[in-house]
């Protein structure tokens, strides 16, 4: 059984989501319902019987395509260094 749900959302966001729904040939209701289902089905805590690596493998795939030779560690430390320099200028 389906029920109505009233939400208060920024009007600009609503308009953008309506365009997105049209492009995907779906409705805002279907998008919201699918998102709610995803939130409820997503593992939210790390269970004692599951390792961190197993948990990470269950996370959704990144929506960004990185080059094969992308060095995440190097980029992380560059960003941390930049952040540190911005907070403590010489």
C-alpha cells in the first residue's frame, strides 16, 4: 500500500530533480522511494563478524572514473599538505 508523503525541499532542487527524472524517464516519487530503499538496505555499522575490508567491498562504486595510474595516497598527502599550508601560512 502506498501513502502520500509531504516534504519541504528547496524549490531550485525540486526543479533540477524534475528535469533529472524526465531524463531518466521516471518520477520524483520513484527516485525518492528507491533512495529510501537503498538507505535501509545499506549496511550502516560494521558487524563484529565482518572485517573492514569486507565492509568496504560492500560500499557503492565511485561515480568518478579515475585513471588506472591514479595514486590515491599521493593525492591524499598533497591535499593534506595544501590544507595545512592554508591553515598555517608562512
